[in-house]
């Protein structure tokens, strides 16, 4: 579940960029004069420098035209957001790249990774999809929602497919990197705040939500551990079987890092909110990933938590990573009032985040931008 996106019930629908007001036009003009350097801009805009480096996820509907994109990127930049994680195909990215550069915004392409709706793959490679402990293919019988069709990271063909996707994007001039989303297993256990929506009480790992028991996974685990995972009395209790699956995603990610770095590009990811939650719910052992940055999705309401929890999971993630790797706290704008977004931002930064990442830019109204700007410059 991505952010967003990362949750089955999550909607990526956002608000359209707001119309340009006369005041905004004046602001944009003023900004254009000082857009040559980030530090000058940061100081000139709010009188105080921006705290951290900050990002926003951007959905395709908010960057449909180059004019719209320019308005959005300029607006982000003026309010302390220097990076955009934008969903779109390689052609769109190539067009957006100079627009982002002119606005002073770093552009990374946000891709949906192992949750695969690529019709060509679904049609020609049904065997690439994960199989549950119950024996159902996620392609034919997806858990929770109909788009939950997942590729198995153990398969060499899937690893090659993902490497090709990253390599094709990394070839785009001006694109700073590739941002992975849904880079994990489907939720063996949903976040506790989402379970009621599906009429579920997931007090343990149930077979229909437990993946992957495809022939390739079973054979590889049997070779390593001497047992077919389907023969384990309680697969959820097996440390070896748990680690085997963590390592499948870790190995895939670390190979993709090599692909991106080989082309001089960054690789980053949207991950579950803390390392312990990520391992338990979706088999993401993200502190073992050699990424250039992490954007954990700290969508507190999915976990029945208040805003202060954002500080606690930020601290846990920060402690698990080496100091040189940035962690940006992902905030769900639609779960927060504007004043709460400001407070959540301050809590995340005070807890050691390198910045925040908004999910998503389309939800930001004038009131949100004003509050965010204040928090980032406090
Ligand atoms: Zn498998």
C-alpha cells in the first residue's frame, strides 16, 4: 500500500491545482528574479531559511499539461518543497524534466513496483505472480482489492523486468532518480485502522493473505532451509521463512540500486512507517536497503494513532539508518487539518527527519501551503 496509494482503501484522488490569483502572479514574478539559487530563494521567500529538504508526491492528474506542471512546481518551490516524486511514464518524465529544473525542483519518477497492473505482463506472464498459502494466484484472486496483483520478487524474470523499468527511466536526461512504491509483499496484516473497512480482524497471519508460495519460492527455500514452507506447521513462526522473504525484496532493491547508480541516478522508496511495522505487515526490511533516501508513509490514522506517533516512528527509522541516509517523514495531507500539518511537520523535523514528504501535492490548498510554509521556516 503506498502511501497512499499504499493502502488498499487509499484514494489518490486529489484537488486540481488552484487558479492563479493576481497575488500569486506577483509572487511568481518576484520569485523568478531570485530563482537562480536555492539558498537565496529560501531566504527571500519567507524571510527565514527552510528547515530540511522537503518533497511532495505528485499524481498524474496534477501535471497533465506543462503549464499546470510549471505552476505546481513553482508553487512547491516557493513554499519550501524542493523535490517532486511524480508518477508518469518515461515520455512524460522527459517532458517534465526541464520544467522541474527551471523551477528549481528535483524530479524523481514514482513507480508502482511489485503490485503489477501491466496488462502485457498479466496476459503473457501469469506465472510471475505471487501465490498465497491457500494456493491462489494473486492475479486470479487478489487479496482485499481487485488491483492487488503482485509479482514474485524471487523470480529472475521479475528481477529483470524491474531492472529494465528502472534502467529505462534512469536514461532520461535531467531526471534525478527513480522512486519505488509498493516495493514489498501484499499486507499479510493490514494496518489496524484499515481492518474494519474490510470486515477483518487479523489477529494472526491468515493463509489467504500470506504470500508467496509459488514453485520458485518453495524450491529456493527448500534448498536453503531443507523444508517446503507449505509443510511448516506454523509458517508465521518460522524465523527462516520470514527472513527469506525479507531478503527477496532486499536483494531486488539492492540490485536496482546498482542499476540506477550505474547510470548516475538515485534510487529511493516509499516504505511503511517504521522498520518494525514494515517487517511485520508487508515484509519490508528497509534498513537493509542501500537506497539514497527513504520516505516512510507515516499515515497515522491507518494505525489509530495521533500526530505525536509521527515523531516516534521517525525516531525509530532514524535510529535504524546510517546517519548519511536521509529519511523524509511522509505525511497524509488529507488526514490533517492545515494547522495539524504544520504541527506534524515540526514534530517530524524535531524527531530527526531530514524533511517531510507530502501525500500528495494535489491536496494542498492555500491554507495548507500557508501553514506548511510557516512550519518549515520556524
Ligand atoms: Zn514466489
